[in-house]
C-alpha cells in the first residue's frame, strides 16, 4: 500500500498482525462467538505478540511505536474478529494509556510492566446504570478514611473488567465530601486488594468473545496514593482518554468494514447466477465500488487523525469524526455485504453474520453517534 503516512515498518507490522489474525484468530472466532467465550489463551497470545502497550516506552515493557502502528494493529485484528480487536483496543487506549499519561512514576513502575506482559488487562469505568452518555450523573462515591479510599457504587458494561486476566480498573468516582456537590476523580482500584465484585455479562449481541463486566463496590478500598492525576480532575482525564479511545474504535470499524468488503468481493466473483458471476452485474459491482470509496475515505481520515496525535496537534474533533464516520460505513458495508451473500449471509457458519452483528456496538460505545455530533458541534463553536 502506497500512502504518505505509511512507512516500511508500518507495512511490516500490518503483515505480521494479518498473519497472526488469519492463523490464530480466524479458525476459532466463530466458535468463541457462539459460546460467548473470552479466550484467556488467545488474549495471552496477543499479548506475547506485542499488542499490550504498543505505544508506551520499552522501559515499561511497551513497544514504543506510534499511534498509527496501534491503529493498524487494531484494524488488522478487526478485519478478522471484532471481539479480539475490542480487547486490544480497550486494554491499550482505556487501560494502559491513562495510567501512562497521568500516573505518578510509582504508579507506572508498579502497574505498567505487568500490563504489558500479556498476562493481565486493565479496565476503565465510567458507565453506570443511571449514567451513560451523561457521565456527570455518576453515583459511585469514594471517600477518604484513614488514608484509604472507600468506594461504593457500581459500573456496568466495562470492557476487560471481569475475566481472570483483569487486574483492576480506573474508576470515575465522586470524591466530594459535600453531599450536594460533585467532585470527579479517577482512582486506580486493584482487584487483588480492593475487594469488589466483578461479573461477566455474557448475553450480548455483539463482541461476544470479549469480556464485558458489571462491577459492584461495597466499601471497596484503595490506598490514598491510588488517585490518578489530581483530585477533582477525573472528568478531564476520562474525556481526554476517550478522545484517543475513539481512534481505536474507528480502527475497529475500519477493519470490520474492510473484512466485510473482502468477503463480499470474493463471494461476488465466485457466485454465479444467470450464467455469470454476481460481480458482473452492475447493481452488484456498484455496491462494491461504493464500499471501496467509503473505505478509502475512512482509512485516509483515520490515518490523518493519528498523524495529528503523533505530532502533538489537537485531534479531538478529528477523532470524533473518524469514529462517527467509520461506525456509519461499517454499518452500511456490513449490510450490503450480507445483501451480496443473499441467504448464505444469514447463517451463523458464515463470518459475515457475525460482522453484521458486531458493527452495531460501534455507534453506541465510547460516545454514541448522537453524542459525537454534539462533540463535533462544540468544535464548530455553534
Ligand atoms: C460492549 C460494551 C462495552 C463497553 N465498554 C465500556 C467501558 O469499558 N467503560 C465504560 O465506562 N463504558 C463502556 N460501555 C458503555 C458505553 O460507553 C455506553 O453504552 C455509552 O456511553 C452510551 O450510554 P448508554 O448505553 O447508557 O446510553 P444513553 O446515554 O442512555 O443513551 C441512549 C440513547 O439516547 C441518546 N442520547 C443520550 N443523550 C442524548 C443527548 N443529550 N442528545 C441526543 N441524544 C442523546 C444516545 O445517543 C442513545 O441513542 C460499553 C458498552 C458496551 C455495549
């Protein structure tokens, strides 16, 4: 692929991840989805491949690569399976990144080397039963007592929070001492010590082989030093983290859309009706052309957004556009791909059926399309 932002190293990385995805993920993706099984073994293999801590320095066990490398890796995994891509995207951008970006040296030295081994993942919890898009409505509280944070409340739909690999969660909590005030802080809760309940939610339509958990805190604890960043600055930390997270959700959308296109293209060439390949009918080739145009635009814009981030330029608006656009085209491309497969696309032994379901989360997680419209409108100052 010739692209001004893609170096030889990016291309080598893409080939390596593609090979892994085809050899290690593709053969088992359908079964894991059917069984709603988070695979510890596969997750560890992805860690060993170097997918945990892609962008953080080697001193913490990371690979010290740029954002674009991370995005290419997620894209290639999503081209084969969104559940595994979600595990990697969330662990890097929501788990590791805020600890690296806002943590003290002690926090980084204590947590990051473990989180880059491939044996542990870390979660990021904002969402609660009464607080989805409206993050400020969170009801989870954390109060200091004898130099310990005492945490009460619950978080729902938290990626990488409940499997045996989950080592802890960065939590958004109200730390105000005044019952009528809200002071949002981010706190690191380590599962081994904090004493919270984590249960998997397995009855999902999407990302069935990824770990989504419900966390319940009843006087759960963390040492005072486990505050992430400054007290009262938790909302900013969470929102900045989501800006970057959106790039990786966009990468999942792009990879999923590319995978759906590849399957539809191949099938349209093989399948014959009325004496010729489906791809020879203009109605079908128009669909494939339309998909290709959307993929080109989505990929270029996402890579440009990564370039902004890698060059320390503002990228919040572009990340929101990328996430919004790729999740829309993933919906359209997966839908048209199923159309090209006809009846054969409607059965679970065909990967396209899973892709069609998996795209549905993309317009909801990490900012719904409606909320992203609000984010973009704010950038337009209207
Ligand atoms: C598989 C999965 C994994 C997830 N992982 C995580 C995670 O790791 N960490 C985490 O904290 N959360 C996670 N989430 C939660 C996710 O971020 C929320 O689902 C999302 O923020 C939306 O919140 P909600 O589902 O409560 O919807 P709501 O906020 O209740 O929204 C419902 C509908 O109303 C619309 N709406 C809401 N407010 C407005 C408005 N002001 N104007 C117009 N429309 C509006 C929304 O766009 C949406 O269409 C995950 C969710 C899923 C499904």
